[in-house]
């Protein structure tokens, strides 16, 4: 006998009938309980609920129809299935039973197979109903959690089908829309800031449709009542299990962040200008001091010819240094403005710069290893700017190596699908300590021939890394230094990619 889950309550005033039903049901694997009339049945169900009731119609104290009616006031058909057991088969009698809330009926004398089949059907139906109810509860809970998570995001989120009809929007988007209910994504574009963003949004939306672009990540800059507004826009096509698709839009007003960034950049720029001015003043003071000292000697009529010649050399050297310093400052001034948008090949420019340093005999004691797997990779800045970056970094690397050493230039491998290219220049030089590393990007700071009092280079050097920093930041890239005394220095660069071939490294 297979044991089945579930308890069947048998309700009949006739002991023989109860015994017959109990034997049939228990042999089928169910547990049983018994009541002798309708009132006992109702009382039993108050304390514990069976999985099914076999309810006789004709009984003293409380008949089956009344008991069924009372039970249905508390429990639904799905919660408590009731099979009426009756000798009456007329349409009126059956209608009375179903009207009281019975799920099914069976007639006496009892047919064992029919009884078990109807019990199985009712219990299975209840189990299905309970499973559906639980699944519905879980779905509603998941949707509630999803909605709460969506409302907790700082970004506005809209989801629409391929016809443009909105099927979900979160609370931050509703706030952006000032509570206006939008049926389509076009209405969303039309409602943001009074429609000021509509043209930009729709242009990108149409581009994504015509070009069949599944992913869009852009930042819109628009002017609203003479004020600039910045919106970060991310859109992605999501394919559902049935091959249908939806598009998700994530909209974020980043105006405040961009204005804060501008303010911070201006503060950094003003601080850098102060450092720059201090370095310029110090270097020109050194040059003028040399000229004035030499001039005082020349004023002496009894000065020896060799001293006069030496003074002339000092003056000539000071003037030449001043001209070079002025030239470097002129080039550095350009870094405060937005650099020209262009593109250049990383591998070609890097190898050409190294060859140029070799021709100028600036790297005689240094070997260079190139690890450039992606030879076709290009970055989105002008070739002149990229040459300045590489020349300054490679000269610094060579200067850091006092005897024999090695410089390694490599393209860094990273995740695909992003818009930054990273590469590194590593030297085996003397390295920098934490204090030097913290000041490495300051103008006129150098570890060679440093004036310890004023903390600037007496040779007018120290503009190389400062230039590199400004070029990279103006190009919306990043530059970082890793260095340890006696170990060497590695410069990590991140620049915007212009085009990436198959298999190229991106970050």
C-alpha cells in the first residue's frame, strides 16, 4: 500500500458506512478521521483542517447541506474540498449540494474506484491551486522587492517594448517627470525639463534603432534657460525568454556632479598656477642672479680676459636657459585648454619616440622592451600630444637609470567592451619615496638638481610629468605612478580609445 499525504474526514451517522469508507480510503494510503454528524464536522474543522471531507447528506443534529454551508463561510473550495455522499440523484438534490458549496458528489452504494478517483482529483486540484497561490505570492513578493529596489535607485529607469510603450518606470523617473504619467518613451523625452531634452534623446533613440545598437552609453549636454544641464543616458536591449525584446533606459541628472567637478578642477588649476608661478619666479631669479653677478664683474675695468670670457659664457648660458624656460612655459600653457580631438596609433608613436631618443643619444645605457600585442590600437588624442606624453615619460625613465638598465613598454590587457586603452612604461631606475611620489606631478618638481629650500629644480626641469598629467586629464584619461626606492617606477596611462581591432586590449 502506497502511503499518501493527506487526511480525509469521514462524516456519517451510520457506523457501517463510516467503516466501509475508512477501509477504502486507508487502503488507498490516506489517513482518516471520523465525525458522526455535521456539527461534529464543523467543530473538528475549527481545530484542524483535513485535506478533504466525505460528507453524508442525511444526518441528525446537523445535516450535510447545513454543515457544508457553514464550512464555506470560513473556507473556500480550493482550501477545503468537500465531496457529498448521497443516495439522492435528482437534479434538484445535486443543485442543492453544489449550491451549498460542495466540490463534487458520489452516490450510494459506493463504487470504490469512482470514490478514489474523485478523491484523487480533488486533492490534486487543491495541490495545484495551492502551488499556484504560492507561486503567485512569490511573484508578487519579487515584484514588490524589484519595485522597491527600482525606487531606491538614484537614476530614473524606464522600460518599454519595441513599440515604445512604457511597461515600467521607477519613482525617481516620476520625480523627474514632476508626477506626469507617460504612456510611451517619446512622452518621457517630451516631458523632461519641458521638452528641452527631447531632440537629443530622440536622436539617440532613432540612431539606436536604425543602427541596430543594443547598448548606448552617452552623456547629453543641453542648455535650459541659459544653464547647462548634464544627463547621463544608458540604454540597453534585453531579450526575454520568448525571444521578444524590451529596451531599458537609465537616466541620471549629473548636473550637480559636473558642476562640482568643474569647481574642483578650477581649484586645482589655481593651485597649480600658484606652484607654476613660484617655479617660474625661482628659475628666473636664478638666471637674473647669474646675469647680475657676471655684470658686476664686467664693470670692473681690471678684470682679467679669462674672467671676462667666463662672464660672457654665464650671461649667454643664462639667456639661453631663459629662452628655453619661456618656450617650455609656452608649451605648458596650452595644456590648460581642451586638447585637439584626433587620434593616433600607440605602437607607432611609441617606437618612433624611442628611436628619436636613440638618435639623440639620450638612452645609450638603457635597453627597451616592447610588449605591444595590439599593434593597430589607436587612442583619441592628437599625435603631437601623444608624442609629448611618451617623450617625457621615456626621458624620465632613462634619467632615472644611472648605469645600465631596462625600460619596458607594454599594452595592458583588460576587459573588453569599454572605451579606455591602458598601457604602462616601467623602468628599473632608482625609484621614488612616498614624499617624492606625492609631488611628482607638480610643476618644476624634479629629483635632479633640486633646490631643497624652494623645492624646485634649479635647471628649470620638472615640467615633463606636469605636462603629461594635464594632457591626459584634458583628454579625459588617467595617469598613475607606482614607485619604490631602489626598485623603479611604473607609469600607468589610461586614454580614450579611438578604434579597437578584434582582440585588442581595452579598459
